[in-house]
């Protein structure tokens, strides 16, 4: 009997050990807003319910805090799945921080048959596939449609810069509301220059002159001089780039509020959810000297797997789930952009609400017929360059520098590896 009891105890211990070994806790991290946080959590709960022994550590952040935290944490093995942005893809992959997903595509573990080849290619660097697009979107100027309608002000698609400046002046004169020209929104700088046939980067280096840069900074100088630009102090106590604290919806005084916000088409839902009751959020294109040259369809975000993950197979399967599960995307409902998989997008079409149907119409009817190819992914060092742009924007808004001086300093002080 003692022998049998011993055997049973050993079997039980072995079983417990195997059970413990089977348990996997996957750390998934992303940036976003409260709507995204809630939907991501629900989708991960669905995955966990379908996969015994899998649990999640969820780490959401604001845009700025996200990249600071990821830069520190990804050097270890704590991160498994991370949301990735196009402008950081080269930097992270070239530094060996992301897992090459090519073998998983070849084995069939990661299915991308229904994803447009060009969209798949946007996640490649060299011969490796380091990111999978989890939504397609486009630059989108969101605006307080209710305010403008009440004052008889019309917003047209594909505005030129001159039309945008005239509109900003008209709105300020009639309503007192100011304009936020993408303060802290990195991609606006390159977007504006594309309208002049200027590529911000080329062959991994900065590709502009001070005269080129002044075309962007002069927009800020004009707005400050004429009084219709939101000033830097408005952003001092807020998380820049956060939907809930954007001056289009956050505040009670037109003096510190903006009629518009430079965001992305996948953020319309979050902005509408965060907007005060009775405000309808409109959507149009970012302004440009030549809107067709500037505008593009863009992978809204990617998912990547950290190179040092201890759970590579499961992490890749989560990316596969995100891409191909109609049930998961019925929860996510295009908050990060229209699903990249055509089959998945078709599977959720009848579940989209009025706001998301408006986004689909914007992508299909406004942007797609009037855009150019997506710009190449930013080179390593681009984040430091954009930080410098932000600093100069701030000085301009405080009246501490001129557009010409800001442009000269940008070229002179840009990161050495980009010169």
C-alpha cells in the first residue's frame, strides 16, 4: 500500500509540474485610448477562454510613455507581443529586437493569405518579416462638425494649405475656437513636405534643407502671429496625442480649444466616444499644397513579437488570432483600422456602427482615389529627429524663435546618423 501511495504521490507531483510547465503568461503591450484598452482586453479574454493555460499581462500606455517603456523593457525577455508603428519598425528590427515571422508564415502557423501583398510588405525589413499589419487607415483631420454647422462653415475634402489657413481664420473670427496644426503629431511634418515633392528621408538620411523645413514651421509662425493657433501652454498639463485630452474635446473655453485634430482614421471612434454629448465628429483630409501627393493609405499599426520572448509559438499564434479571427474582430470592430485580412474585414462588415461605416467610406471614397504610395518607413534615429521638431514647435508657440531660425536649427542639430 505504501508503494502504491508513493507512486500515486509521484504521479500527482509530475502532473502538477507538467501543469505548471503548461501555464504561459503572455505580456502584451500597446499604446492607445480607453476604447482601445477595453476592446483589446476583451479580445485577449476571448483568446484565453479558447486556450487553456494561457493568461495575459496587459500593459497599455499613452503614445509617449509607450516608447519610453518599451525601449527599456524590450532589452530583457518580459515583452512577448508588442504593438508596433511604421516609423519605429526599421529601428527595432535592425537592432535585433524583433522576431522574424517568415518561418511561421512558411509553416502555416501565421496565415496571411487574405492580406494584400503590399500591406504584408510594409512589415518587412530586408529579407525578414518583422511585423503584421493589424489595420489599414489614413491620415484624418477630425473636426467639431456640430460647431461648424451651427456657424454655417463648410469643410471640404482635399484642402490645400491656403484653404486650410483661410478656414482657420474664418473659424477663429466667427467662433473664437483656435487651430491645432498637429502639435506633437510626428507624421505631419513629412506629410506637408510631400505636397512639395520633398521626401523627408532618403537612403536612411535626412533629405531636406532649411528652406524646406521652413515651409512647415511657417504655418506655426503665421498662426501665432495672427492669433488663431493653439499655444503650447494648453498642452503643458495634458498627454499630447491622447484622444481624451485633445483640445478639440477637452476644455470649456474656446481660447484653449481647437476646432480640429490631426489624427488617423482609426481614431474616429475613440474621438466620438470621448466627445461631449451632442458633438458630432467630422472627418476629412489633412491639408497640403498638393493633397494627392501627400495623402496615402497606411498600415495603422502592427503587431510584432519580441526577439527575446520565451513564448514565441504562442505569441505568433496571438498575432494570427488577431489577423484571422472574425470573432476577435467583432470585438475590436476596426478601432485600430479596417482589418488587413480581406476575409476578416468582410466578416465584420455588417457589425460596424455608423461611425465606422463613415470611416470605411472615407477610406474607400475620399482617400483611395486621391493618394500616393505610402512613404518608406523612417530610418533609425527618426524618433530623436521628431523630438527635436517637437521642441522647436514648442518654442515657436511660445514666441521664443522664428520659423527661419527653427528650420536652421533643425538641420544643424538633427541626429548625427541622419546627416
